[in-house]
C-alpha cells in the first residue's frame, strides 16, 4: 500500500465510506420501490366480519363462542341495534349483590359524589338488576376512575348476563388508564435524551366496554331481551365506579353521508404536531425513540434524540392536543414509517375528540411502505378525507387494532383445534409409537382422516388468498405455504400418515403461533400535519444526498468517545451487562441519589458480553464493579483471583439479610462469597382454574398428586407440563446433594440421588409427560396443557399477552415430595431457561470500599424497588424486575395470591454450588436422562455411567488447581449446607 502513498488505515476508511455510499444507494432504491398508495378500506364495520367461519370445533379452551360468531348469529336471526333513544342508566352504588371478597363503600372521590369504591381480595364480583324496555343489541359504557398505584396496570373486568358470558371476549375487558411523559426532555452528559419519567394522570373516564386485545374496533354489543336482567361484573382489581349506561350502540355514518357538513374551507396555517410529544397515552410502555433519518424532527444526527413514537400492541392508544386557529375543513397527513414486517398492513382506529368521525375510521389501513413517507388519511381513490373542525382545542387519537384480521385469527384457532384433535386421534391409533415396519390401511383404520386433512388444507388455501388481498402482498402469508405443502404431502400417501404424524403436530403448532404476527401492528410516527385541504406540505422523504450524508455522519460518529468504556480514574467505573435503557436509568438514579449522598461519582458503562470482564482483568484494566452478569461469573473470576471476597466487607451480613442464602451458593468459593444475587429466577405451578374445575381436579401438592391427576388429563387430550431440563428439584426434594462437602467428587452415588433421578425420568418414561414442548405458554392458553411448572418469564407472558384468561388462571408453589415426618419439601432452583444474575467487585480495583458502598446502595430494597418500578413504567409489565432482594420484590405490583405462591417457593430456592469441573454436572445429567428416557437404558446403569464421567472431570480439575494454587484451593472445602427453608421470607409472605 505504501507504494501509492496510502496507508492501510486510510484504505480502510476509504472502503468504509464506499460501503456506506453503497448502502445509501441501496436503501434509497428500496424506499422508492416500496412506496404504495393503494389503500383498501372496509366500507362499514360489518364488512370486517364477513369471512365464512368453520363449524364449531370442540377444544379445551373457554367454552363460549367468539364475539364475531355471536354477532353473526344475531344478525342472521334479524336482531338489530336498538333505537338511539333507548338508554338505561345504572347508579353504581345500587348493587343488588356482591361477593364476600368484595369490600364496597359509597364515597366522594375526585370531586364526584356518591360513587362506588370497590376493593377485592382475590376475584370478586358485584351485581345489578336492570329493566330493559325493548329487545335488541346494546352498548355498555362504564364511568370509572382507576385507583392510583396498583402497579399502573389497567383494571380488568368480566361481564356476565343472567349468569353466563355471552361470548368469550366478555371474560376480559380492560379499563384504560391515562399516562403522560414528563416534559420537557432532559439531556445527559453526552447530549443524548434521557427517557422521561411516566406520570399517571388518570381521572374520571367514560369508556364503552371493548375487548382487551384490540380484536374489534367498535365497542362490544350485548343482546338483551325485553324485561329484567342480572348483570354481574367480575374483577380482582380495585376501582371507583360512578355509572353504568346501557345504550344504543354508537354508529358513525359513512363519509359519503357527512361530506360537506360543518364549516367550509379555511386558509389557516398548517399545524405541525411532534408525534413523540403525546398529550396522553393509555399505557406507560408506549415510548418515544430515536431515528437517524435526516428529515426526522428533531434531527438526531450522531446523538440519541427522541424524534418518533411507535405503537404496535393490542388496543394501545396515543393522543395529541391541537389548537385549531379557525373553523374549517382540514386534512390529516402523517409522516410515518410502516415497514417492520414486509408486505403486512397495520390498522388504526382514529378518534377526534373521543368520537369516530365516520365509519371508514374504524380500522384505517396503513399499507406496508419502506422508510419514512407522507401518509395522508385518504379514501380508496387517494383523495384525502376532510375533517370539519371548529375553532379551539381538539384531541386526535390513534388506537391500535387488528379488527380486519380477527376473522382470520378465529379460523386459524379453529384449524389448530381441528389438527389438535387429529393429532390426538393419531396418537391413540399408533399408541404414540412410530413403527416403520407396519403397514397401515387408512380406509380401514381411520377412514375419515384424509377428508379432515383435506378440509383443513382447503381452508388454509382460502385463508392465504384473502390474507394476501388484505395486506397487498404475499410475503406476509408465506408462513402458510409450508403448512399447506406439508398437508398436501401427507394426502398424497394416506397410508403413510400414521408414521408421519409428527408433521401434523408441526403444522398444528405453527398455526397456533401465527396469530401473534397478526396481532403485531407496528406504526412509527414522526409528525402529524393538520392542514387546510389545499395546503402544500413539506417534503417528507430524504433524498439520496441527505441519506448518504447522514449515514457517513453516523458512521464516523460511532468512533466517538461515548461509545467506548470509561477509564476515568476519578470516578467509580461500573460495568453493566444489560440494555441501554437499564444503563441510562441507573446512571440517572446514581447521579440524583447516590452521588449527593456519598460524594462518589459513578460512571455506568454498558457491556454486551460478560466475557470482557475476564479479558479486562487479563489486560490489567478491570472495572471497579460489575452488575447484571451471569450468576456463575463471580465464581469464575474468584478462581482467577479477579473478584473480591464480599464477605470481608463491613456490613455484609446486614446487607444480605434480605437475600435467600440458597441463592448465594453459586458465588461461594474458598470460604468466601464473591458476588451478590441481583435478579432471582424461580419456578411456580401455573393452572387453569376453569379447566381444573370442569374436570373436578384439585391443585396438586406433591408429585404423587400430579401422577394421580394424569389419567384424567390424558383421557381429555390434555397433559401436565414440566420441562425435561429442570431436574434439580427431584434430587433436592429427595434429600440428595450434587457434590460432596469438600467439592472434590459428586454426591450422586447415594440412594437419595438414585431415587430423585428415577422420579425425574419416570414422569416421562412411565407417566407420559411430553418430552419436548415448543411453547407451554401457547398450550396453556389453548387449554391442552392446563397445568404445569414454568418460570418467571412464563408468568410475565401470560400476564401481558393473554388478557382473555384474566381471572381464570392461578399460581401455586411447585409440587413437592412428602418427607418421613409428613412435611412437604418443595426444594427447587431458579429456571434453567432464565438464569439469575449477580453483582461483583474486581479484586484489582483501587476503589473497592467505594464499590462496596455503591453495591450496598444499589442492592438495597428501596433502590431496587425504585429501579424496578421505573423500568416497568417505561416498558410495561413485560419488564417486571425480578429483584433477588425479597424486600424489593415484595413491593412490586404483584397479585396478592401470586405473590404468596412465589414467596412460598422463594423460601425453598436452593441453587447448585460451583466447584472446579462442576460444569459437567448438567451436561452429564442430561445425557443420563436421554439414555434412560429416549434410549430405554436402565436408570441406575445410566446414572452410574454419568457419575463416573463427572468424577473423572472433577479429579482432573482437582489436580490442576491443587498444582496451580494449593493453599487457596484446599481451603475451599466444606461447601455451605442448606437443609431447611429460608425463614427470612416469612415476614413478607404474611403481609
């Protein structure tokens, strides 16, 4: 390179610039190619539900029909909306009955007198008796006020009419809250925006009852005959209620019928709204974000400046206040981006001042379009709709909905249920065994099978065509192609289907997961223009030069100082293995709370790989402390003299008083503890109340109880779930340990260990539990696995993504093993799928005392609670912080019954200690399980084989560390023994 006077470094920079230019050209070409103005809106709401649905297929989920089916049945029976004049007002304090769990009182609240205060301990209900003068379809509007606090989550209610749910969506309806970002936005030391705090500004609200998932754009309708009816409202949440109004359904007219009404045109100036500066939003997790596009406002450049907002989930809604200078007719144009999923449309319900202006706004379609574009709210011909606005303040609201896709979701659910039945029939036919040497004659053995599969295949083909039409492209429905091909391949050779039954299972599970992609409705907004109909608007799509210039600026900006780890000797250098928002929040809290209190300035740095800790110590440049690292990292670093023994610091015992000693075992080495648990994973028992009640089953207390309920479950095509990877509970509950007290050999060669291993393998070998399950959450939701042991993530999934099950599922401590004295041992460890995390201090840090003071502050109950509450307010319940500090954990907004079950489990948590070579334990136990369950080897022979392998590796590591570090290694004997549940949790469990 020097021959031409160009260094290697310069050549690298030139090549990088060329690459960026090429990306800019490619991106611009894709933007222009992806533009689309073809918008096909439903002419009326009824058009959304015209798909021919399958005949009812019996499955294990809720027994009621879908609302779309009920609505179709009413319309076919000639049942119509009642007249506009028909209204029944119900005073909330006039309840006729209520449950024992409900505490009711009449109060004056938030400037409103005589309102009902409703508090529940568990699931409660209240009843009203109403007298309806005419038969027909009604809408129900509830005037309510959320109880402040309550974790900031919306209250969820169910409604029964005369003792029954008229449709399954009536089981779960959310009562929204109102949130607001704390503005103006603040900047950090790098010139980046700090995510604003969330303010719950909920007040008295009147809301028509709608489903919780955004499946229907319009309020739910309720069929009532003339006469008296009993309305029961179920909920486990607290709330204030003023009135319930039973009225004629809202029925906005089509645009063609209102066009020309209201004020005439205007010459006012165009009003520009920054979309990220919302006046209100229904959930705190709707967050503004940053985009580097050169035309986004404000322009981010190389900084992280919030300049757009994205909504995508359920019925989330965002609102903006607009001050209209003069009465007239205006058009709405959005600078938007809708390209998260190729050729998939997104839908929104548009409100002006809380009302849908005309029927086309029930489910307005935003087609797929690459990049940022000008998106006018317009008709099929591309002519903008004109909105008549009077002078003064107005509110524009966009609410997420997938209403046009709901009929297809219903069909997919029914097809999945059909395949589930076929799958169960095939398993009965083959005894769930594949025998390639057997010849099947389907016409004799299962004559209706080909026709059933053919019906499913034809329905999938029809579904694919209609989905392609509604989305405007085939990429979004290609997921159906594979399922169609698989079923057609089976139908070619019907007699071979029993030996290829797994293909039916694969298709069934694929169809069950497809609705998730339909529900995902992303739309990003930068600006909203409220403009006179004839007004010209600014260009909203960056050209090639602007995009290339921005790309180059961002590329060179990536080499800035703020993207490197801090090495400032004047501050406490803390590395955090978490996402950027976690780092920013902790930095903000540290600056506001810790530094003024202690005088210690802290810099929180983000790391994307915990192995950099090892490398930084090897390089002689370690951080002072690290947080969010895997729970085994403190031990691994202690082996290498890289982590400090925290038990030697002042106040260690007091700091650890709120931590279960069983969670400290992985961090023990050589007589000391080298880390503090940061988050705690755990398993609990999940169960469907409705299905267990229907089957007459009780929540099991022991594994023998589980075995006793399996015949009933399996006879009803259901099963109990427990992950084959979670094995620790079986050994601990039978009194076994994994290592000898000195840590130099395994303790699995005891009668107790063999008993635990046999219990583990028998569940799958003898009692027919499924060895592999793609998604317990989905099976639990569908109802074919109505009970099972799963982790903290599953709890969050069900709570966040299955609102239709609210009130119909519960949690309990995991099953245990009865001991000789009659007690039940429920020992368990954190989930294998979701490891716990830890914090540590570097041994080579020059600020160990300051780092310890910081860890004491960070891991305290008060700070952990605040940190968790802030993260959840930013991103919603999906970001629930599972702090290992039980004081902080108990303060988070848990359901009382759930918290009780989790804390009872918490007392029995006991992790596996670490020893040199112990990494082979998990691998060899899984090998032993596979040999026993899959290969059919005798359980004792299989475990003995693994014991030999484990001991061989422990001996090898024993010799290695004895030679390298004899004094320190030998002093690491006598692993802590934990043989009784932690009593420190009792004071929180009893609250």
